């Protein structure tokens, strides 16, 4: 199975791009597409975005009232420092399997979070993956680095 690494703290989707994602607690991962009903899903290399829960907690301690999905992340995971992993790293969660495709991204025209808080951690801490194998993913699931 791999080494148990982290716990899924939130599963977030947004119906259209440019809007905050909301924690729906459970969603279906579709192979080579992303999370069912998420605006950013599609046949490209950034199907699913992952962010470390621990980094969001650090951010909150600086006085930012950010909720799950505020940084545009699909999966908020406790216990994994995603940006320390190389591109090509694979993750498994239940039946589902993901492959890390990109580390960080540009924060386009300073997102809403940036405007509210003066900083956004997604460009530094967020990573992207494509879905190799589908399955349901929910809050409380273990995410393994394979």
C-alpha cells in the first residue's frame, strides 16, 4: 500500500472557475479528469490541487480567517509537505491513485485571499496531480505516498 503519510481534512470543489471552493466532504475522482463537478477538472495536467493542512494552520496563526478551499485547493491533507516531493510522485487513497505533475503555480492577478490577507500560499505550497485511477475520496481518508 505504501507508507501511510497523511489524512484528508477537506475535499473541496467549485462549480465555476474563479470562485472559492467549498468543502463537500466527499467526491468522486474520475480518471484523467479530476474531481466530479469541479470547475478545474479536465483533460490537463492540473486535474487535482493538493495543499498541506499544516501550512494552512500556520497561515491561520498569522490572523487569516481562511476556510477549507479558500486557496483553491481540492484536497487539504494533514501530515504531508507536498512541495518537498518530486514531480512524478504517486499517491493512493482508497481505490484512487494520483500522480504529482506540478509544484506551485502563479497566483493570477492576486486572488481573493491575497486581497484579504496580503499573501497566498498556493503558489509556494500547493501542488497539482492528475488522476491515474478513479475512486471516492472523503474527509478522514488516509493518503499514502507510494
